[in-house]
C-alpha cells in the first residue's frame, strides 16, 4: 500500500514589530510608500521632528549639573528656560527669516517652529545659583547641586 503524504496548510507569516529604527523606517515606507524622515504636517507648518527636538546632553561635572542643548538657528531671545529643584524645561522657536520661493530648490530640509523639552535632573540643584551661556548655537546651563545632594553621593569600592 502506498504511504499517504500529509500536506500541511501554509501558515501565514505574522507581521513582527520593527526592532530597530531602520526596520521601522522600512516598514513605514512599505506600508505608506513614504520615508519616515519625510516632514510631518504640524498645524500650518512643515517640520521634521529631529529639527524641532534639539539634542541635549546632561551630565555632572564636579558639583554642578550641566545641561547642554544644540539650538542652531535659534536666537537667544526666543529661548525660555524653566528650572525647578528636579527638572529643567527648554522651550524655544526657530523662526523663518525670509520668504523663500521654492521653485528653484532641489531639496528643502530647513524647518521652523516651536519646541519644548523637559528633563528630570540627576540630582537636586540650587535653582537660584544657575548660570546660562549661549554661544554658537549651543545653550549651556550650569546648576550647582545642593549640599544634601553632594553629601548623598558615595563612591563604592568594587570587591
């Protein structure tokens, strides 16, 4: 007697969630036919999220908490900093300087608009002693830690 060959039904492939930004961008492009980095419509303005969310570094140097933000194209008059004992908020606006005719442009990546970034600080700080500096599109906020925050700091020995 001939042995019966069993046939399994073909199992549909399950869509898996993108694991990296590159996968997410490819998935977005496959689904909508548009790259993820395409400008997103925000109200009456077009802006990429990267351009309106400035890069920020926060670190401790000696007894100060330092917040450094990249704000190219933003005037210091258009920046607002709000500081509490535990958080810092940086808000600003990159304004369009002139009217530009787009007909001769080959690529348009400049963006304009408002942003707000809020961060929890790594230590309690003395808000009344904060100092700021804005030079070459880099905002630096230097805030001394409180005496209690300095006392709580303890270096551990690895055994």
